[in-house]
C-alpha cells in the first residue's frame, strides 16, 4: 500500500513537471488507432444497423479490458526484472493518464493571447481544445469556452485517473483512460454512433459517476481555501449540475460558475448549426479572461487536494490491514 501511495505521488509530480512531451507518442494515440481498426472490423462483421447495438459492447470489452490486461502483464514482467523498474514504469504510465500540465497550458495559452489582444490567435487556440465553431467568437465567448473546457476536464482528465490509480494502480488508470477515449471517439448520440457507441458512452458515465461527485465536494473546499464564494459554489452545483447534458461534467462546471460568480452555458455553434446548452450559475458579472486564470488555479488546487485525499485513503487502508 505504501508503494501505491508513492507511485501515485510520483505520477502526479511527473505530470506537473513533464506533462505529455511531443516527442513521445501518447498511449491515447495507440488507443485511437485500435478504436478505428475495431470500428471498421465491427461494421464489416455486422453490416446491418440493428446489429450494431449489441456489437457496440465489444468496444469497452476489447479496449478497456485489453488495456487493463496489457498493462498488468507488462508490470508483472518488469517486476521479474526488478521491482524498481516496474515502479518507475508504473509511475510514468499513470502520469500519462493525467493531464494537469496540458490542461493548464491550454487554458493559460488562451488567457495570454487574450491579454495581448490577439483575438484571432486566441480563437485558433480555443479551436484546438473544443469542438464548437470559434472563428467569430469575441473575447467574452472565447473566455467562456476556455473556462468551460478547463472546468469540464477536471474530472475526466485529472480526478478520475487519480481515483482509479489509487484503487488499482496503472492498469486500472489506463483502463479508465481507454473508456474515456472511447467515449470521446464513438460515444455520440448521432446517426452514425447512436447504436454502435451507446455502450462506450454508458460505460464512461458509470466510470466518472463517483469521481464527479467527489470532485464537487473537493471544489467546494477549494473555493473556501481560495476565498471564493464557496457557498454559491455549493448552491449552484445542487441547482444546476443536473442541467448539463453530461451526467457528470455539470458538477465541476456548475461549481466553477458559482465560485466565480459567472454564468456558463448558452448557445454554441457546431459547423454552423446552433446548439443550446442550459445555463449554469448566475451572471453576477460578465465573463472575462481573468476567469480563465482563476479556473486554472481552481483546477490545480482541486487536483492537489484530491491527490491528498487519495494518498490519505491508501495509507488509512494500509493501517487497517496492519492492525
């Protein structure tokens, strides 16, 4: 158990310092290639649309189960070579499932461009991390998009991987990352993936269910520590989180909106088609670029306190086993 706590701490530090270097191919890239191959294989094997609903179960079975098994086998083989080698590789693997540094860099990059009045560049930077149209957004809408992206990804890019790494090490954290990658690639309710992607979307919802609610509690604590409006944070989470189209993403978006006294949500455009998302929070003031910076700070502190909770839980369980 002590080794689990140390490897989790090391993984967090690696992500904060190194992040995801561009020269090293990220495991998610390989997952994406497997998903594309598996989709083509399934569609050839089950050509009729009514068959795809059952066939969609193959995605989480193959990719999530396969990721868990592959990492477990790798670590077991490395332990035969040397325990410290397995420990180092596990720490690195867990760090690849966390995106604290990458998320902060994306948000702060947009923030700096806005502060330099580089609106066109800021639009392009936002387009790299969101699916909505950004070519005509003003400063306020760019800021909203950046805040929503950072807030929404607190759960699936940071807290959920930490949660599963604390429970089951690198193999479970990587299995979660596989589930999340599946959802981002095939978990859509459109004509193409409505049947094929339903199992992936549902699996991701289940995987994030507990971490999202723990995130809400951590976010309230962080709002208090940072002297933000922690009471409003709690109120808006309870009132508005359920309005989000995602079962889990609304908790952190609503919490950030309440803590900062801003309103998130509204109308976005996707390839020119308007999409109306329920609004969360109260518009006590207009959204500004500084809110991006504040949201990144909230993200960092939420990740840190959640890490401490995970480490404390691991050590508490170890103590119980030793009694």
